[in-house]
C-alpha cells in the first residue's frame, strides 16, 4: 500500500505531482475530451467541420428508429453466442496441454500456441479472406474434396435454403447474404486465441497432483475429470474471457469492415452497430449522428459491464 | 542469465531497427526537402484507377510536367476503389485533401459544392496547353469529345474538373488459344460465329483434356455480355412499349407501367428470345460464374483457362500485362438479323451506349496552390499530354483528335449501330437482385427458360414496385431540393447576379422534367400496389 | 445531408441579396423546406413564414407572389396528405395575374402534371388536360411557355391522347428554345418518333435533323439516321 | 511452475492421444501461416496447379520476396517507428503515473485515481469520430505523431493500473534506503522500480506493441501520404488491387510479419509466461 504522508511532507514532495501530469493530460485530452465532445456533438447536425447546427434530440430519435443500427445488435447477438462456443477449442487445448506429463512439451506447445500472435492480425484476416474466395479459396476446395459439398447441397435442396449450395457451383461465402454470418463465424477456425489458452493454463496450474491421483483412484474418466476438476477451477478465467469477449464483440467492427466493406456486405447482412457508426461518420459524413449512435453503443456496453460486474463476478 | 542475454539481443535488434527506420523517415521528411530547397511546391493527385498502366500514365504525365516546371513536384496518390469513399470524406473533412481528386466514387453534389472549385468560367476559354495544336483557339469545353458533359453537375449547374479518358466494353480474346483452336486469328463478328468458336473450344478442351472454358464469366463480367445480348432482342419491343425509347432507352416508369398493364410480360416472345439467348450463352461460361468476382474472372482469363472475357477498355492494360499470350479485342458479337429462328428480333450491330468521358479530375478548395493545380489540370487535359496518357495507359483518349494507342484501337467508340432495348433488370437495384438470384436457373445446365421464368415471376412484380417506390422517393426529394435552389436563383437573377439567369433557365428545365417524374413514378408505383 | 449545402448556400444568397426583413423571412422559409430530416414542424414553420411575407409585402411585388407560389408548392408537395385542390387554385390565381415571372409561370406546367396523373380514367384526365390548353395565353416568359408545352406534350402521350396535338406542343416548346442537352434531346427525339409514327414527316425530319446538327457525336444518331432514311415522302 | 508440472496422470499408459489432439488443433490454427509461407514462393499458375503443397525448393520464386520487400519495407519501417515510440512513451509516462499513486498517499490522489480507474470501465467506442476532429484541430492529421500520441495515451490507463499494483508490492525499505542516499524520486524510479519490474514491463511492452502494430482503423483515417503508411494501411491498399499476384501478396504478408518474428525469437519466454499473468491482471 502507498505510504500515508503528512500535509507537510506532501507539500515538500509537490514535485511528485509532476509525475502524474503527462498521464493526466494525455488521458484528459484523448479519452475524456473526445467522450465529452461526442456527447456535445450528438445534439448537432455536424459534418465534421466548423459548421454545426443545434437540433436537440433529433439524432437520438432518429437513432431509436434506425432499423440498420438495431438490426446490427441482432447480428452482434448471434456473433456473441457463436463466440461462446468458439471458446471451447481453446479450453480443450489448454486442458490437453496441461495434462501432458512432460514439462518440455508443455513449454514448446505454449510457444506454438503463441506463434499465430506474431502474424499481424490483418495478415491472418486477409489470408482468411483468400480462403473464402469462391474460385481459388481453400474452403470451397476443402468442401469439394472432402465430399461435404454434396451433403450441403442436399441439405439446401431439402431444407430450402434457396440454392446457396449447389453441386459444381462455387459457393460465394462473402457474396451471399445468407452466408455472411456463417462466414463471420467460421472465420479463424479453430479459434484458438493465444491469450485465452495461456490464461486457462494459468488457472489450471493451481490443480495439485493429489487431486488427479485421487481421481485416478476412483476410476474417473477423462471427461468426468474435465467436468468435475478442471472446469470448476478455470471457471474464473472462463468468466473473465466471456466478459472480455462480449465487450470486444460489441465494440468491434474492423473484421466486418475489412471482410465485407463499409455497408456490411451484400444485403448488409454483416452490419454491426460499430460499423454503422463508422459508416455514418466516415462514409456519409454525418458526424453528429455517428456521435449519437456511439453514445447508444456506449450505454449498451456500459450496461453490460455493470451486469457482468454484478452477476458474473470475476474473483481474483 | 542466458535468457536475459537473448532478450537483450532482441531488444537491441529492435532498437537498431527503430534507429534505422527513424533515420529513413527523418531523411525523407526533413533532410531531403531541406537540401532540395524550400520553394518546391507539391501538387498531389488522387484517383482510384488501380488498373494496370494507369499509374504509369499518371507518372509519365507528372514527369513531363516536372521537366518544364522544376519547382513543382507532382505526387500521385492511388487509393483502392473499396476504401475510396471513406478516404475521400476523411480527407475532405479533415482538411488534408490533395490538390486534385478524381470525381465520382463517394461524391455527392454537396461535397462537390463545398470542397471543389468549379471551372464554369473557364470552359469557354481555350486551354493554354493546346497552343500550337489544331485546338489552339477552341474553347476548353469543345476540346473534349463529350463536350465536358461528364464534368457538368446537373444539380449545381457548374463544371467541375476535366475528363482524361473514355470507355467502351469489348470482348477480349486469347490469340494463342484462338489460333490453336480455329487455326486462324479471325474474331467472331456475329453471335453465330461466337457460338461456333465456343463449341470448338469445348471440343478442344475435351480432346486435349484441358480445363478450358470458352468465356470467363463473373458477377461483374457476365452481365456486361448478357445485357448486351438480351438488349439485341428487345429493341423493337421497347420502341412499341415506350415512346421515349430513343432518347431515354425506355424509362423505367414507362416500361413498368406497360408491364403492369400487361403490354408485356415474361412470356412476351421478344423477352423469351432474350432469355433463350442468355441461356444459350450461359453454357459457354465456367460453372457457377455468377458467384465469382471481377478479379476471379480476369484471373481465369489471364491464366489461359478461357478463350474470351467480356470487359471494359479499363481492363485492357491489366489484362495485357498479366497475360503471357497475345490478346485481341473486338465488339461483343450480337445475332445478325434473320440468322437464327430462335432469336428472330435481332436488328444487327448495336452502338456503344456510353459516350461520356471518365476519369474526371477536379481541383479541391483545400489546395494551397490552386493556380498550379489548375495549370497541371490544363496540362493533363491538353491534346499532346492526353496523347501521352493514351499511349502509356492503353486507355481511350478524352480529347478530340487524339489517336487511341495502337493496342487500344479496338476500343474506339462504335457509333454506327442500333440502340438496344431493355434488360430484365431495368427497374433498378431490386430488379437486379431478383434477376441475379434466379439467373442460375437460366444458365446452369440443369436449368431452363421456364424454370427461370417461374422462379423470377414469384418476386419480379414486387421487386419492380420496390424499385419504383425508391425512385419515387428520390424524385420527390430532388424536386423538393430544387425548390430551395430555385428560390435562391430566382432572387439572384432578379438582383442581376452574374450567370444567375442562365442557371435559373437551366434549372427550370431540369426541375420541370423532374417534377414530371415526381408525379408519374409514384402514379405507376401506386398502380402496382393495387 | 445533401441539402445542408444548399441550405447554407441559399441562406448566403438571401443574405447577400438584401438585409430586408421580408427577404430574410422568405429565405429562411425556402431553406426550411429542405432542412434534413424533414419534419412536419419545419414545413409548418416555412408555410407560416411564407404567409407572413405574402401578407406583409405589397400584393403585386415579386416577393409576395413568390411566397404565394411557394405556399402552393407546400400544399402540393410537402403536406401530408397533400392539398392538391388548394394548390391548383393558388397556381391558377397566380397565373391569372400575368406575373411574367419564369418561376411563377411554372405553375402552368404544375397544373398540367397534376391533371395528367390525377385519378379517374384516362378519358377524364384527357378532358382535364384539354381544359388547361387555354393557359398558354396567360404565359409571358419563354421559359414558362416552354415548360408548359413540354409537360403538355408528355402528358398527352402518357395518357394516350392525340399524338398530333402532342407534336404541336413539342413544336411550340421548341420555338422557345431548349438550353439543356438532356431536356432538348428527349423532347426532340420523342417529338420526332411520334411525328414519324403518325405520318407527319416534315416535323419528324425537322426534329431528327436538329438533333443530328446539334449533337453530331451522340450514339443515338445511327438510329436517328436510319429512321430518317425510312421516313416516307413529306406529306404534311 | 514445478509443483504443477509433476507427472500429471502418471499412471496413464501414454500421452500420445493428447499429443495428437494438440497437434491437430495447432496444425489447423497454423494453417494460414503455412499457406502464406508456401504460396509466397509460387507464381500464380504454380499455385493454380498445386494449391496445397509446397513446390520443389529449386523452383522457388524468390522474386516474390524482392517485390514483397519493395512493397512492404517502407511500411514496416513506419510501423516500427510508431509502435516502438508509442510503447516506450506509454510505459515511461505510465511508470511515472503509477509511481505517483503507489509511492505515497498524496493529497487528492484518492480523487485522481478514479479518473483513471473509471476509464477501465468506459468503452472508447464512441470516441473515434471526435478523436478525428480533435486530431484535425491539433493539425496532426497525416502525421505519424498522431498515431504515436494516440498509442501513448491509449495505453495509460491499463499500464498505470497494472504497474501501480506492482510497485506497491515492492518492499518499502528499498525506497527508503534509496531516499537515505539522497536519491530523487526519478532516481528511485530508475534505480529501484525499473530493475525490479523487468518481466512486467516486458509483458506490458509486448501488449502495447502488438496493439499498436495491429491497429489499422486509426491509421486508415489519419494517414494520406503513402510514405507515411503503416503496415495496416499498406496491407489494406495491397488488398485493394484489382489484379492480384497471390505469391507476391503472400510474400508481402510475410515481410510484414518479420519484425514480430524476430522479436518473438528473442523474447519467447516473455511472451509465453508473461502474457498470461499480465492479461489476467487486466
């Protein structure tokens, strides 16, 4: 804990305040000022320049009725649910690595887990975009080669998906409104985030050997061990990752912007609230409206954070 | 300890990289300009034409200009099409806009008015860089083949920028394959010859067990071809259905209201012939071509996997640079009259539909040296430099009397042809959407005209209605916007303001036409709703 | 969004024009029509301002008449539901004052368009259009007459009216002179094809040739020439 | 580390199934990396005929790398400058700030602390629009300074939060001893805090560096001149080409990854151990 100081001493140590000045100035200028400015400008019709016009709550009433914006939340909802499931491989991998007997192997696998982090995120994204290419993309070649395509085509015919999958016809993953969300979900398969795996591993470290030994004596199966020993122990970490993931998904739109463009791809099927805000500001030039949209998004995320803090406590 | 040393090496390497990079930036940003002298003026020119040859052409023009203007540095900023609108607005709003920007993508009339300099006062004066050529005393407007229609803003009634190029659509041929398949180099001139070549290609592919398609298609390229072919059948029908077919290649409202009245339908023989023609052609493109993108089709063609591709003159240099075989271009062949009973409505060759020029470059208000930017713009739009542009880019010229480069001769606009009719996607975005959704049923081997028609009929009428609704709203909006402008111009004209009466007269004509549409289109739309 | 610019430019224009209070009100009202997004409140405010200007300025003045013209416009185009009858009456009374103002004379072509797409059968509409023919005598500016005749010609064609009458209207409009390419080309070519269809070859030839002479580079000209070639002997 | 890596499940016959599972998952995860490497030495037609497997080393097209280097190297240089400056600046100011909070309970520090803490909760999503306007007014558009300053400012809250906790755990007598010797606060920071906090600083540095290195939205709206582009913008421009030579693209992608690969090779342990603990604290 910091040492308590007397008034005299504090007066003597006034120079210490200078230590805080840079950080304070930076935070005020680049975090607080923009936020306050966003609130201020959300009451204006403003196209980014000097000219602005006060329009009271018009931006907000318009935002409330904006079907694209609220439709984006539905998309986000689907992505959040999908992302929950996408955490499973990372958990499995962490458990598998943890159960290895060899220290050495554990270490080297960790290195391999971290390896994808050193490829710039954009590069991975563009390589995936290339995978989705209907003509040269690996996803379609894989579906063809593995015999999945006829299965999908059959499903399409019987379930009436409208001819998205047809044998002998390449599937346009990023060109078909109905496939946009599946593509956004498939993206990054098998979805092993390095940070996630390492955090789970850190959680698993607290499991003592004796627990396993006891379990082995009871003849517990591998899956039961996972369910009763490992999962409860990393629940804290899982909760933390869920919270981070939710907030990240809600705020994020870079992925959608790069894969699908500023209008969320064909039919706007991949439009998310953040992208719509970006679109209104930097494509339509409606900066004031974008501020209002941003505030709505802000409130939603803030609300979610509070709920998280209340119900999904992350205990240290 | 070992670990510590290793990480120290890592950080040292990073520090070294940092120092080198910093030095490099410092050199470029501060040192070089300081050495070269401060009076250097930089003029930046931004465009989104990333096709092959265009960047070289801009560089060639810039170099030539810099030779005679040593104090000016011309810098080219090529921006990808996909992010151009975003880029444009950030530059305009941020006040960092380059001196000259290509007009089009992401542009609105408001942005033009607020951020660009109009050239209206200059269009009746000659271009100084045309001195000594046969365009010496010709007014600027008349030195461009489109009379600068492409620079003229119908809403603001001002001229913005100068065009550099013109465009047409053609069929490209892989000459090596053509020779190997047909034994000659003659290009098909009619649809019948085209399909013969296609069949020969398929035989050849089967015989030699190669993966070769006759035509490379994509979502982008196939419609260029199919629209042309289907409009070869609907010319006479359009003439019957719409009195404005000749000037306005039937207006949507007239065609839609004729459709609503039952004057034509998806069963009309002409329409059926057009569908048959598209289906006939579809079998010669690679399977599922409607799922592919523009770059997929060109990739296919330049890799020698297709004999032909339909695309615009804008792709010509890209294709030539990428292909390791000689390329020939010709007009898109349409059926000759009375050549085939299956499509009896053929009139003969069709004229190139677009004659507006493109690549319009305009000066921004953010330019610190608008007079130099204007000088460079004049330079680019002059006859000798437009010749250079054409020669290097392989694109078509915009200036009267400039000869297309040798390799782009085949792209010269073809005007001695008929006006085509309409396509099934005539009504707009929604018409296009349902048409494209169904088109696999028309062009895939297991499909048929009937199959396509049944599928299309499910949503065709409601898609037309939706398009009409949207264009109704648009027409009303434009009409209302004109009201404010008319009031202002009327006042300005009364006070004798320069050019205001002329502008008022122009706006009266366009707003009268628009007001007409603003009642007619909703009337047609309502007829669909009942 | 796009109107923001015009909002600003128009406001500037009015400010430049004069410091006069009525003018300022008129300018504000005209710009209010286009403030985005359009709200009923703004339109009502604009209408009130126009009404004030019309009341407070001398009845025969340009500003007063323009305000009345815009009140009619608001009734016709901005109110929901529209007040077509009110607008028709306003336009008519303005026209009868013979204002010789090109903008106010647009009222004539507005009346034509309103009649052309009103309810009832095509025959009803043609009757209404016929009743409007006499407006011609009230128009004093070339622009007013030109727009009136052009609208009349299209209105007849759209409602299956007398094609020969339509060609006459095109001829009348053309006499005043078009200065905008798209409008001119449209009118000439529609007039020419219509005239050719009913055998008025002299007129068809006149319009076709005018097109060829004025815009020799146009891609439609091949068709124009071939249609010109197919025209029979001139027979009035 | 050692207590937990005791032979877990020692009675098991073998770890092979686990190894297989791990390798399968990792193999799939590294597939993009593999594709990038093997395509980067192919021409388009080679790739077309053989998309999956590496071509024979003798026929590798090293020209792709010449082109990739020409395209990406200037961008990489800019990115290095931005990311290193932002990381160093961020950590420096954060250390100062954290020291202020951790060393003494100064008057007002209980008011100032929430100023930072609150920002941990508040999403910055709405800021991009007004940040752009702010940068415009500060005349920072189309400069690398904008990116550096934003990088420094953006990391303050998180770094101060983590570092404060860390500095508070440093035994007080170390500071007192230094103070006896007449060391100033800055000297105490340099001589006491920094040597003690090597790993945590390294971890934070990696996180900040990665964040700055991977950023593309801000650079995209800030930068105009190609000579200032960072790799993010450079890659987006490359992706916007109409004619794509996949081999060259992949080579360029690889070039863009090289700096991180080098750093990684030398600081692997920091990555592997530090990231988990560092991220957990956040």
